[in-house]
């Protein structure tokens, strides 16, 4: 069997260098002149045989981070695919850009940051039909992987989508602290006054309010008010 003419590193270098067009034909066009230069089919075959591999990302990232400091940030993003009806990775996802549910490919990413550098350390491509996993399943897997790799972050940050009681308990079981947003209808108990929605509790003050989150336990809640009068918790 003949060895492949291009490697994953060749393609990565092409992506880094190209200013605009990321296609196999463009990759062929910009190759150095040679009688044995790779054709566009060589790049197409490379992409067909490469499986998403988060371990490869980790091997690159682990030399750039400090396991005992910094913040872990978990979030997902959706690449909109309004015309890809037969793409196996296309599902219905919420788009923060469109403020609506759209067809797209969803990538869930875990990155480490020290406030200056942001280094991706793990990722998952949402494909529930193939693996049966929800976004929360991927959330748990990536945090457990980070724990096994020796991470001890100052905080784990994530959006309200991942702020379920189960996820909060997972972070606590790892000995970590979290920073997340709460939906306005989450039930809290302030000063043993009974359960009420967080939006109805009248929270204020720069130092936050210690309260009891239903199903979880003690947390500190901050109220952030925007100039238009809306509030987030």
C-alpha cells in the first residue's frame, strides 16, 4: 500500500496559512511545485479517514497550561446549516446569534484560561443518533476527563443550559467551585423564608446573597442588572 501523500499536519498548516478558501482544490493549488505534488483527491481522502480525536488536541494543549490554576470554561456553539438536510450531524439547536432554534452542527468545547491565554483542551461533536448522548452527558464526560488529568481549577464556568442540579452536584463532588447563570424561575430559599423564584427574591447588593438552591444546597447568587432594566442571576 502506498503511503498517503498528505498528513493531518499538512492540512493544518494549509488551514493556518490560507486567508479565505478552505477547500481541497485550494489546498492542491497552493502546494509547492513538484512532479509528485498532492492532488485535491489526496486531501479529500485524508479528511474522509480522519476521525474527530480529542486526545490529539489534548496532546497539543497540555504543554501550554497549568493544571493547578486558571479557569475551565465549558460552552457549545452551533454552526448553522440551513440547507444541509441530509447531513448526519445536523440537528436542531438554539442559536445565540439568531435567538432562535436552527439547523446546525453543535460543538461542545472545554477550554482552560488564565485570563490572558485561552487553550481548548477537550471537545465533543453532538451526534445523539450515533452515540445517544445529550449535551449534559458530554458536559459530565469532559469534566471527569479533566479531573482524571489532574486539573484543579479556581472555577468552572458554564451557561445556564448546564446549570442543572445534577451538573452542579458533579462539580461539587470533584471538589471544584462553579460560576454559572440561573434561569429566572429557579427556586431558592433566602433566610429560610420559603422557596421562591430567583427573580422574585429581590436580590441586590454587590457582595451577592447566600441562599439555598432547591435540590442542591447553599450557593451565593449575584444579580446583574443591565441598562435596559433587565436582570440576570
